[in-house]
């Protein structure tokens, strides 16, 4: 069952999640969140699937999953996105999605990540504009 937290409380819930983590993963999630918001000021923050942060703009852009040894950004339509900087390093065999695993101390190429976020938003917008075949 898909469970979603209302958008107006999702940002507060993500703030609380970052504080609760209280370690490098919380700091990394906060940094990634800032990058996503800078790349797309109109992005919608949600919580779905066991309190997973989700960023959407006319469809899911990416999720921010927290694991013991990494923060994983999963792009819902990643296989369809250009990745000239080679940010995707996980879920490469998946048909639709692609992910970026970031371990403690891992580097983030902010300009490349912003471009990837913008490409995901553009993909979602273009998909919405396409007429559905009957």
C-alpha cells in the first residue's frame, strides 16, 4: 500500500528525519535536499513508503533513501536521462530507474547533480505533454 504524507507536513517531517539521524547521513541528506531545491525551486517534497523523502515535479524526480552505509538517490526515470558526468552508479541494470549511492565522505558533483535534476523534471514535463495513444 502506498502511503503518502501531505505535502504541507512533508517538509517538516524531512527536517525531523534529518535531525533524528544526527550523523553524516543526515548532513548528506540535508545537502542533497538543498541541491535539489536549488535545481528546481518548484519541486514538491513528500514522504512515501516508510517515511522515504520523495521529490516530485509532475511525477517523481527522485527519492532519498537512507541506509546504514549510504544515502541512495533513486531517479524514477533515470534510464531515460542523459548522464554525461556518470553520476549513476547503482541500479544500472534496471529498465527504468537509476540511482546514485553516496557513502560517508563521498563527493557530490553539485553542478552535474543539478543538471540531472533538471533533466528529470524536463522528462516528466515532456511526458505529461505527450498525447496518450488510444
